[in-house]
C-alpha cells in the first residue's frame, strides 16, 4: 500500500522555510487538508545537513516575520509544523525513491542560481543504487521510476529565480532524459502528464535560525501562471494565480530590483561606508527624496506607457516600505556584486522595454545609469 500524499521539497533554504513551508502551515491552520512536506537536501553541505534534524522535530521550527506594514511595526512568530521530515538524497535515496513513486503529488524546488546545471556524470543513466550528482539528475531518475511504476504525473512548482522556470526545468529534464536514451513514451509522459508551473517568488528572508527556521519580512508573493491541469496543494492569501506572470516579473525586476541597484550605484559613486544598508541609505533625506523622484518621474511613467500605472504606483509604495524595514540589514555592498549585469537586466532592460511602447518617456537618470 502506498503512503499518504506528500509534497516533496528539493532545497533546505531558509527562503523555502519562510515561504512555501510557512504558507503550508498557515493553510493548515485555516483548516485546509495540506499534505505534509518532506524536505530533501540535494548537496552534501554539512551545515545544511544539520537542518534535517530540525525538520524532523514534531514541534516544528519558528519563522519570525518582522517589518513594516502600513507604516507600523509588525512582528509575529509562526511555529511551522507543515514539514514532516528531512531527507538527504545521498543517504536516504531508497526512501526518496519510494516517496517519489508512491506518495508525491507535488514537487517544489529552490536549488539556487546553478540549480539546473547538469554535470557530465549525469548524462548517462545511473547504475543501480547510484545517486545522481545534480538536482536535474535526481529529478529525472525519480520521475523515470514513477513512470516505470505506471503512476500518474506530478505537479512541479519550481521557485528558482529563473524567468519561466517551469518551462526551463521541463526542457532541462526532457533534454537530459533524451541524452540518457530514455524511452520516447517517458518523454511524452514528462510533457503530457506532468504539470510544470511557471512561478515567481518575492520575499526577503534576512537570516536563518538554527537548527531550522528563519527571519523574514512580512511581505510575500507567490505568483503562479494558470495552465490546464494545474492543481495547487493549498491556497493562501499571498498566492496569486495569474494569466500574465510577466506583469509580476516586470514589477519586481524594474521596481524592487531596479531600486536596489539604483541605491547601490549611488552608494558606490558616493564612496559610502562599506557596511551601509538599504535601510540606512533610505534614512538619509536626500537619498530618499532622490529615489522617490526617480520612481515617480521615471519608473511609474515607464510602466504607465504599458498600461500599468496603478499597479506600479502600489508596488512602489510597498517597495519603499520594504526598503525601510527597521529589522532588515541588507548591505549595499552585497547588492553591488555583479553590478554591471544587474544594471543591464534591471535598468537597461527597463529602458528597452519602455521604448517598445511607442510612448516618449524621458527617464533621463535611468538612461544615464544604463549607459555607465
């Protein structure tokens, strides 16, 4: 007899603990029947391995939400009990196979910037008992075992910060399965029976707690693109189903991320203190006034050119409140890392997008920043 349904979560990150796991806990508290979460550690990092014991504690782990909400300080702690256990892919592979084949209904992942990378070692099917080296290698093998067992497909909800992450992950898994010489029927099953959701996540998780848990801001968004066959494991006020995921991606990229890079550029050009934070920068009246001017006179008109003035206005207000979070120490030196690539994507990309609208929007400061 197969086990009761579970959600498999690949990634032990503090982000997932304060986002998906927290959402699941709050859905449970609201009376929803939410399958328990089993968290899988895909790496051999000993620090992350120590979290597995925390995930197995029936008392759960704390997530502390701290920040501003409607101008007032907000702080609360949620004891997250939605996670049932933690597994190491390397040490608990047989158990993981059993769950993937017989119990998993949904698979969540957040495996970092290089999470979809596939090493040469995984380009051939693993021999019996061998654990694939990469997340994509593991996922391909687990889904293959499920297909061999004649099971229905699963719903995959990737949370990596990759544009159209569901499409990208599906292409990576099908491509790897093809490279490994897997059956055509399996490739068809991956494409037609599994649901690969495109999603966008947005929450700043500032620090981990030990052995498990996290500190995060109150704001959260999990935007998920609608598609046929999509069945979510739970609902939550901060989960948004949308037919236009790109609008949410634009808001985050060209307001929140653009604002971060604008502040980082100002900090760098002005020779600011090495440990200056976003909150401290915004506490400077001249800096806040200048950022508000850019948002009001350049960013919002740019969104207005694409019919998104009201959405941008609301998101700008929320972003400025998030930047002023009195509990968050987000250093500008960290944001400045990879600055040129970030400017191209966040600022130059915005200018290019606005220019496609056919409207004339000056954006003098942003254009100058894009050309530096």
